[in-house]
C-alpha cells in the first residue's frame, strides 16, 4: 500500500516539474514580448499626439464641427461596442475584466431602449459572446498579439462608414490600457462621435493654436486627417492591449511557476513521510516476527518436530512394510 502511494506521489511530482518548466518558459517569452510591445506603443505615441494637436488647431481655426465623425446622430438607436481581447488564454483576469466591463456597458444601453452592435477583436471575446448568444456583427482574429496599422484600419472600417451614414448613435471602445509592467487598466472610452478635447488618452500636452493659415482649407484638411485619427486611436488601443496582455501573461505564468514549486515541495514532504512510515512499518514487522519466534520456542510444535526425525520416520515405514498383509 505504501509502495503504491509512493509511486503515485512520484508521478505527481514529475508532472508538476514538467508543468513548472512550461510555465517558466512562457513567463520568459512574455517578458520579452512585453518589452517589444511597450516599445511599439511608445513609438506610435508621437504620431497620435501630433495628429490630435493638428485636429485641435483645425477646430479652433473654425473647421466645420458638423463633420460626420464629430456630430451626434440623434435619430440612430444603435450603440456599437469594439471589445479588444486576446487570441490566447493563460493570462489571468486580462480577458474577463474587459469583457465584464464591456458587457455591463452594453446592458446599460439595452436598458435605455437601444439596440447594440458588437465588434470583437480577439478569439476569447468572440467565444464568450457567442456562447452567451450575443449578436456579433464583425470579429477579428490574429490581431491582438502583434497588431499592425492595417489591422486598425480594418477594425475602423467596420464602424466608421456606418457612423457616417447615421446608422450608429455611438461607438465605445473597450480595451486594457497599459500603464506600466505592473499596472494595466480596463477602460471603456467613447470612440465615435470623436471628442477632440485632450482627455489624456493620446498623451499630448501641446496647447492648440488657432491663428494659423491652412492650405487648401481647414475643412479640407479635417476631411483628410479625421479618418486617420480614427485609425490611429484604434491602433493605439490595440498596442496598449497587446502590451497589457503580455504583461498579464507574464504575471500569471510567474504565479503558476511559484505555485508549482510550492506544490512540488509539499508533495516531496508527503512522499518522504510515506516512505518513512513504510520503513518504520517494515522494521516493526521484522521485530514483531522475531519476538514471536523467540516466545514460541519450546512449545508443543517444537516437541513434535523433535520426534519426527528422519530415522524415526524410516523405522515407522519399515514396520509398516513388514506387518502389511499379503496381497494374496
């Protein structure tokens, strides 16, 4: 029994060691990727800051504020949501946090009597909403790990034309904002209609000026750069979400590695204790058997065995043959 338990514990310890190697490798990979994702987000930030500053200047210069991307659509009754999740799991509560926040906002719009339009980036978000029978109008997979500007353009196209045509009343963007390697924040930001006031999301601190001359005109320039501004905001959100995903996975894998090491230590102690119990039991059985033999010496059985010698058995057999009746 003890030997079987020891074999089971050895298999469990071996399994935990294999799992620990995997989680440790994933932790190191995520640590490398989060640095690259952070560098990409930092490299894209100046473009977002400059284009935001230009739009602020254009609006202050008198550019048309009734642009389709800047005005409300009071006749529309559909609220759209762009939810950015990951394509893979093993990243702690990264996906569940942003999904719950987006779902809460979606239900709030439904309680107001509005319809919804759901655009999901990432396989995990798509699986969650499909399992709960939400209607998904567009989904994008293979984007969250290493997003490109072309990916942001495709996501933006899924809502921009519908908003410009007056079909959508609003578009909210739900993603995880990357602050640093230890802190990420799930947020829901109003995406359309665009609010060009500096809310800190672009990170710009420039003061807009409205006394510049524009060629061909502020309205013409605004028509050209507003779609790019939409794409740049989505691209920035995708980069933030990518860095947040890798940071969350790094923390989750580190916790899993630490837990595996702790579990291995506990199982090793249990196995050693079981082995000691087994050895102690065997020693006690040997000692008990020796004591039993010692106490039984000189008993009736030993006296019987003394009489049953080979010579005695041979004499009894010869006597049997001599006195055996004749076969005739």
